[in-house]
C-alpha cells in the first residue's frame, strides 16, 4: 500500500481552543491500480492550541493519532470543534483526524452530476463499487503512512474510532491492516457478519414497527394526524423546494430518525406543523416543506442510497432487499387515510420509490438497479484474522439500537479476539454525539482498567 500524496495543507486557530489543519490528498480510485485514475480526498486534523508561559525547549512532540471514521455511508465530517467527544480525546493527549470518506464532503463528492461524468449507468455502477468500506480503509492506511513517515517505528501505528458505518470500516481495518492499528474504539458500529442483507432488514422491520408503536404511545393523537396528512398527500402532488415530491413514502421515512435521542419530539413537531398548515391554509407552506425536505438525506447525500445495501454484501446481490421484504410484514400495508391500523414509519431502508420522490436520485435509477443486481462483491471481513486479533478493541453497544442490531453486534464482538464491550439500555445509536461524556468515559475505562 503506497502512501497518499499530500497536495495541500493549511492551518488556522479556533480561538482559545484548537489548531486545525486542512489536508488535501491524492490516492488511486482503485488501490490495486496505483497508476490509474486518482481521487482527491479532504480531511481535517486538530490538536490543542496551547501556548505555555515557558515554551518547551525539547523537540516538538509527535502526538499519537486518533482517526475518526464517520457514520453513513455517504456523509462527510464537520469541522472538529463541532464534535463534543473530541475534547475528551484531546485531553488524553491525542491529535485527531477527521476524513471526508471518498465520495463525501469535499472528497471527490458523489452527486448525480458528478456521476454523469463517469459515463453510462454501467460505468457509474462499476465506479461506485470502489466506494465501500474496503476502499475507505485503504485510503486511511495510505494517509496513516504519510502522516507517520517521520515517526519512529514504535509510534507509526494510529488509533481509530468508528461510529455506526464508521465501525463497519474499523472492523474491515482490523481484518485487512491490523499492523497499522494501535487500538480501536467502536460506537454503535459492530457490523453484522452477513453475506447479504435480507436478515438484517427483517430484523430492522420488526424494530421500526416496535419503535413506531412506542412513538404513537407517546403521541396518540398523531395516529390520526399522520393519516390525515397522508390523505392530503395522495390528493395532489406537492413538490419540495428541491424538486422532489412530498409523498406518503417520504412521510413514513421520518422513521429514519426515530433511533436518536429526542427524535420523538422532533418528528412530532414536524407532523404538528404539517397538520397545522393543512388546517389553516389547505396546503403546505414553504418553510414547512423545507423542514420536510431536510429530514431525508438523499437530495444531498446520494451515496447513502447508492451503497447502503452494498455495505453488507460479500459475494451476493441484494436485489432491492428492503423494497422486497416490506411485503412480508402486513403491518406496513397501512399507508392511506382510511387505513384501520396506524401508518407505521420505515427506517434506514432504500426503496425504489425514492428514485421518483427525490429529484437528485431520479437520474440514478438505472445505475442503482445495476448495483442491486451485482453479486461479485469482495469479502469485507476476515473472520480468521479477527479470531486471532491482537489489536485492543473497545466497543459501545446499545441494547435498543434501531440501526445496528444488538444480537448481531454481540455475535461480532465475540468473533473479535479480545474485544471489550459495555452495553447500555438507556443510550441510543448516536450517543457518541448526544451523550459524549458518558460514552467516552466508558470507552476509556474499558481501555484503562486492569482485571483483578
């Protein structure tokens, strides 16, 4: 694995807080063809901005690295000062690195327009096969090598922390390049060791059904309110501010957020506002439509839709897994104003209807259909390597995680030799963001405590 090429680096100070450096890199699109087409990657590093009264006379310290792998797939990173957990890591003496994973943020961004430059739908699908965890990890290893090229051999390894899909990447890293890792932290990110996602989605349908009923228990008035809104949406086509459609399917997809702390109140507020608009004006106002449009990520993060099911695949095709399996669950058939049962929400699922409802996805249906029927995906995990793992690994596992199944997480933890976990029933999937202090404290306790 060759080192990444550094194209540009610029630093600035966040007053009283951090020194942030912006990095642009160049890596191969396909790491097995280093002389082939190249990708431009972007990331930010940060360290404490400290100016002691008595400057140190020794050589500058080479601080150990902690690299963050973002959830998704398909979302870039924010600037480091926006991550509450970062303070705990900086206090431990790390310098941090936040990568916009390939295709996200400013790292050769994937959109309908940028994909169009790659040629036919078949050409686009072939290109997108190189945007899964395995390629992301190769990018990270190439960056680690260039960051630590002047470090002594004993300090060349780095630590990584993976949230959600970032955890999937971290376990791939443990499988493929354990020699580059000092330690691994996982938060809501122990992946299911499956070859194809049908079983994953079957469990997810059951969890989101339970979560929908729990939502309606808190807001029973929203059972009828959602039906009334659905009635309005089926009478006429309402466009979003980005050219998409305000459809019943998109309304149900509000369930994508129901696995977060505070999500019930958030969704209730949107439904209340929609119902109020219809009651007062007979239509949705522009501000309400904008809020509606912001719930789903697919106008801005098309990669989330395109590689979501492929992030589980090894030697098999998904064949529109979530779209097929919804028909196995009769409780999800209720989707109209006159339904006798509540209209249940859906969750982190990709449906064919999205490629009509979201303007940015419309030109990509043929590309997506090719991806959905592709079966020659390489293996993402090496279970034999994980069974002999020597890299200290620490995982936060959430009993009621909507998106990453608890049972699958527990099975995977047992397959990673030496993996230490803490399990919480009162924390949800994004606890690293919303309950940062608790999560980081527990992870560092797992690392620092000595068994008696």
